[in-house]
C-alpha cells in the first residue's frame, strides 16, 4: 500500500482482500494510538493562539523534515485531539519535538 513518508499509516501491515468484482482491496491492520506516555522527554508545552492550526504548528516545530506540515496527526493523536480544527486559543498542547523530527 502506498502512503507518503511520515504518514501515520507508514509501515502498518495490511491484508489484501479480493472484492466481488475481483479487484483486490487492502485492509490496514489496527495500530496502537500514541499517547502522552509514549512521548519522549524532549517535548514542549505550547499555548495555542487564535491563528494556529495543527499543520502550521507541526511545520513550525518539525525542523528540517520534508513535508513536515503532514505530521499534524502526531500532535493531534498525542494530545487526544479528534478533529484537527478543534483548537481553542489558550489551550496548552504537548509538541513532541523529537518524534516530529524522527518521523521525517
């Protein structure tokens, strides 16, 4: 299965299932969601501002990673944010700096 580098689905095993039309479909196996306990000690507590979005925050903190704005899912998952636009000004979130750089 082709996914982009840094995707939360990169490296996830899958099973190919033939459809009734004989076209193979790929079913991704479940993966364990990341939590704050999984974050390395190298993290920043960040206060969300009015103009922030998760992809902008990821872009700002992911260093030299290519396509770093795609790593917004890591910040969302670790902070238990289910909807990427669900940020509130003044909200504090954990930015997993090392993990953002390692995934890139």
